């Protein structure tokens, strides 16, 4: 039977409703087969008693039972297909197996080397992370220290303004009290004088050097802009630190009389240093490689980032 089944294609064992291999197959009076559950669902949803494939009406819903022959054939096909797949995978796995002990050792050695590379990469990663943490701690500690100093300066300036205002008010109050006393003492008029003499006496006794207090005021908000200016100064510091951390070094290659002169420019204008002169000839494209070298203590720890603005070689 297995040889006969192998001659049939898979479409002979598929339900036309679910398009899967038959499960408990049943056959209608017209000769078409379906999964038992699929046919019942179709009749229930459509509300008709017809064949889903040829649309033949049966008049009344026929009694359906599992087609044992088709069920057995379908089960044998299912087992045959699974066995074929198992054999296929076994052949692939067999082909993947090492042919000899030397190949096994080579595969082991390759994995040992990969482990070493991964471990070395992890060490470099840890070193880089530690360096970045230390650098961030130094930078942010410096910024926080600057911010704290700026805050103290703002507080000191505000307190100084307050003290100056208090002293000024105290001085003005004393001057006002002094003038009030002079006015009170100079404005005493004897009662025996008549009205005309009284009026003349009152004007003559007013001191000539009295101050004009109409224009004397006290600024109530002398500290406007202190905090804002401190923040601006702090932001300037942050900007300078950011530029220092991301300082770019521009390398320009000049081709002159067959030589290549390499100069390096710092972030300061009009400042360059000659690095190397290439005097040999070349026929292919030039691919320069830059490296800060191995770290020496705190030197050469910043990452080297190459970016080009113009390149025509």
C-alpha cells in the first residue's frame, strides 16, 4: 500500500474546505470527501444541505459517517510523509557531521579562538566603559562644582545688594528725621504775634538747605538678571567643555609634484603641523589609516573619530 500511496500527490488527501490533510474524512452521496468537522460547520453556517464542492442539493441533510478506507489511506500517507521528512533531515545532519577527527579538532580550535576573541573584546569593552565612566565623573564633577560656585556668587551678590539697600534706607531715614526735627524746632511761633507777623515768621524760619525728597526712591528689584546671567555663564562653560570633548582634528592631504604632504590642523585657526611627506609613487587609491596608538597612563585615552569634509585623491 505504501508504494501505491507514494504514487498519489498530496492534493488527493486534502480537504477542499480547510485545505489540510483529512481528519475523520466523510463522503457525501455525490462522492466528494471532506473533514467531518469541516462539513458540519459548512452546513451550519450556510443553512443549506448541499455539497460544498459541486453544489448538489440533497433535499434533506444526509447521514454522514467516517469513511474508514479513506481514513486509513490518509493515515498511511501522513506516516509516509513524516518518515520521508525524517529521512531527509537525517541525511542533512549526516552530511553536516565531521568526516574525521582532524576536522573535529579544527572546529574545536576555531571555537576556542572565537571564545578568546570574545573575551578580549569584552575586556576592551569594560576598559572603554570604565574610561567613559571616569571621564563622565570628572566632567560632571567639574560642572557641578562650577554650578555650585555660580550659585554662591549669585547669593553673595544678592545679599550684598540687600545690605547696601538697608544701609541706604537707614541713612535716608536719619536725614529725614533730622530735617523733621529742624522743621519742628524752627516752626515754633510765639502766640502774642498777629496773623501777618505769624505768616512772615513761619516762612522765614524754614531752613534754606532742605532736601528735595520727591525724587528719592528705592529700587525694589535690584537683582534682576543675576540668576539669568549666571545660567548664561554656566552654559558657556558647558559649551566649551562639550567642544573640548568633541574636538575635531582636520587632516588635509596635498598632492604637490608627486609628493603627498600631510598636515594636521587643530581647532585653533591658522595653526597646523607637518606630519609626514609621502615621496613614493602609487597607482591605486590612497587609504590612510589613523590610530592614536596604545594608551599611556592618562594619555591617548580619548577615542579617535575620523570624519572627512572633502576628499579628492
